[in-house]
């Protein structure tokens, strides 16, 4: 595990990353998480990429993540920022079981895993307009993603969207969605993971007003007619 210690030498809790890496790789096939299990690839593509968003989360804030899957960016962020209070939404029960095992393994507090679909749970009054931040990585194109995330945010809250090199086209394509959801792009962070890992960006979207009650729509409508 020397490579992880080297690549994450600026992190406060590298031992926890090593423990998480071992469990993640051992669990990858069982829980259908990923085909990426090489130490360097996991460290760069998952750990370092997830941590690129750390600067955007205020201290002690509440954070919603949708489509959690293997736990990115939530688990790396939680390892480094124990102050963040996470709620994870994952549609697949098997992956929820995995995430709860991660929670136990790393002794996380304020790390709640919910099995369900975000477009349905966003209409739950216990969750709607309840979070300071919402985040997602490799879930959907930006015009769809904002419809999923914005309803969960308080007014003034921000969606932290992890995107690939095509982010400018996605932002352009999301202009109508941003208008209808009363939100705006407030910041863009571009970064390069180096070597052959490519360029990425984090698109920060601020919620300006209360979300209209019709959003998010049913999954079938979002799929057939994205904003």
C-alpha cells in the first residue's frame, strides 16, 4: 500500500483510506461496484477525484449524495472531513448494504444510507429543501442532474457536480433546466488528474428560490423529456 501513502501524503487520515481500499476491492465483485481495482487507478480515479470537491463544503454542513454506488465522493470526503453530515441515497439495496458496512468499518457518525430513488424521495418533506449541499458523481448529464439535486437543497444551498471533460457542453445544455429550477452556475473548478486520467471539472450550482412542487418529475418523464 506504499503507493496510496505516497499519493495521499497530504491527507490527514491515510490509514483509513488504506482500510477502505482493501474493503472496496474485496467487495467490488460481490456488490457489483466497479471493474477498477488497481491500486493506483482507485487512488487517482476515485479517492483523489472525490477529494477535489472538499473545498466547497462548509464546516459542519449537511450533505446529500445521490447514486452513491461505491461511495464516491462521499466516503473519501467523510474520511477527511468528519464534520460533514452525510445522507446517501442509493436505489440498489445490495449497494446500500455495502455502504452500511463501510460506515461500520470506518466508524462513521452522521452517515445515513437510504435505499430509494431520488426523484421520489425529493418529495419527502423530511428530505426536501433540507440540505446545505448536494453532490453526485457519474450519475447523469447536468440537465438531468439538477432536477434530481436542486429540490433537496435549502435556498442558497449548492449542488456540487463532478463532471468530465465535456462539462462546458453539459452546462450549455442545462440552461433551460437551471432556469426552470431557479438555479445558477456559481463556480467551475477545472483540474487535471495527470497522466492518462484526463481533465475534469466540478460545477457548483446555487439554488436561488424555492423549487416548484412539480420537480423532480417522475423518472419516466425525466427520461423521455429532460429539461
